[in-house]
C-alpha cells in the first residue's frame, strides 16, 4: 500500500477535489435542468388544457377580444418552447462527455427523425381523433424540435465560435425578413419562405401546415449546446454568469420593446386601460419567434436555471420528476386534455363528436370558465404524476438504449 506521504498523494488530492467538484456540478446541473424542464412541462399542460376546455373561442393574443386574464394565462406558457429547445441543446452538450462526435451525431439525427415520426402518427391522432378531411402533414412542436436535432447532428462538428456567431446571426437577424417574403400565389412555397413564415399548402394533394417555422428555432438549440460549457465552471461563478446573461437579455428586451426599435413585427401601443397596455407590450410574436420573444423567454429561463440549482424539497422533487420524462408526459397530457373535451361536450349536450376533431373545431357555447380550466390543469398534472414517477424510476435503474427515446 502506498504511503499517504509519498509523492503520489498531492496528485490523488487534486483528483479527489476534481471528482468532488464534478459531482457537485452534476448534482446542481441535474436539479436545475430537471426543474426547469419540469416547470416547462407543467406550464405546457395549462396551455393545452385551456385549448381543449376553455369557453373562449378567440385567440388570447387578439387585442380586440382578449382580456388580461386570458392573455397572461397564455403568455406564461410562452416560456415553454424556447426553454425546452434550449435545454435539449444543453443535454446534447452534456452528452459530449460520454459520446464521441460521431455517436452524438447519430443519436441526434435518429432522435430527430423519431420525434417527427411520433408527431405525424401518435400525436396527430391525439390532437384530432377524427380526420374528416383526410390526413394532413402538420409540422408543429415535436417536428420543430426534431428538425432542430437533425440540424444539431451537423452543427456539433463546427468550432465553438463560428457556431455561436451563426446562432446569434439567425436570432438577431431573422426579423429583417419580416414582410419581405411574399407568399407565392400558386405552387409549393419555396424553402426560404417556409423557414420563416407559417404556411398552409398542399403536396401531392396532402395538406401541409407549418406552425413552427424553423427560423430562428434552429439557432436556439446550438445556444443551449454551447451553454453546457458553463457547467464546467465552479457553481458560484456559473450562477453569476447565468444571471448576467439572463439580465442582459431582459434589459435588451425592455429597451428594444419600450422604444419599438427592432425585434418584433408588431409595435406596441398604449391601450384604453393599464391591463390591456401591459397585454400590448408583452404581446410579442411566437410564430416565428421574434427576437423580442426569445430575449424575453430565454432571459427569464437563464435566471430560472441559476436560481433553481440550490432548490431542494418535496415539491421540487415532484417538478423534477416531470422533467425526467418529458416525452411520455407530453404525449399523455394531450390525450388526457382531449378526452376532457369529449366529456365536456357530451355533458353540455353537444355530443362527444363535437370535440373529437380537435380544439380548433369546438362549437360556440362549448367550454368552461377560466377558473375551472385552472382546476382541470392541476388535476391533469396530478393524475400524470404517479406514472411519471414510475417511468423516471425505471429510467434511473436501467440503461437500455431505447429508454433514451421515451
């Protein structure tokens, strides 16, 4: 046995300190990332339960019809998609420690294809139990994330600085295209149009609906991938850096939005009351996500990551559980929300078929007041928790390759 006074002892001490620091960083990372992802999943359910059960037949972002209560119920869920895409990029960054670039590229590519496939099959049925006008190819949340992952399979091979500059150029520059991409009057829209604008067209007779144009979503995931490098720094320094980046993004948001300088296609104007003026100010574009939308949501997301590293307790563990199994949670909560719509339609005398086609087909007079929507949302989250806890336990105990696709 080697003596502790031998020359090897200092090296062992250094290794022990480094190992301890790595464990501490990993623990902080797991708590903060799981908590942030869990918060995304919980808030996401609010948006979709509102879609399927609310009596409102108007868009919460429509200033002519909405109210502050409906708008901010929708607004709080705006943070979900950007933060989830950022966290997906961070997860890819963390994987660099255990996978070669080729292995990571293959995982991202196949994972992206899997998400697109699931959206066009399992999720297509979940959103609309009946397709009275035939099948439609709808590119929404999962497809957007899938295409981002496929792009990341190539992006990870770029040097850090060019990748950062490319991501920032897409995020800060894409609003220069606002109003400058005329929609073709006939034929298939060119790729550059579909990358920046939502579209409805047909391919070989099949409707194609692009809900999530890929610019600048393709840039958000690389930012998360690069952000993972911050987790090599000691905890206090990492948190200061996250706070600094988050505050900088929010300050830039308020400056650009306050003076209507740049970054969103619709400038804000004062309204008849303070509440509606706030609605107008924070009513930034999500489809595609404007620069101001991303500054607002990602800035707050970075603050959440910094703040949540030290969180502990039973409620935190509940939220973390949802963050460990987001894919299964996402699928199940859509089906449950849609089933609630069927029950409400049957109870209100419309017949369950009135809600089978999707929330966008719900008739006038259908639905419940907003306070009831909040109760149903909490009920859906509570119902999903036992299953999510079980699945998270399975994924923690077993390392089967296919579990990474759930």
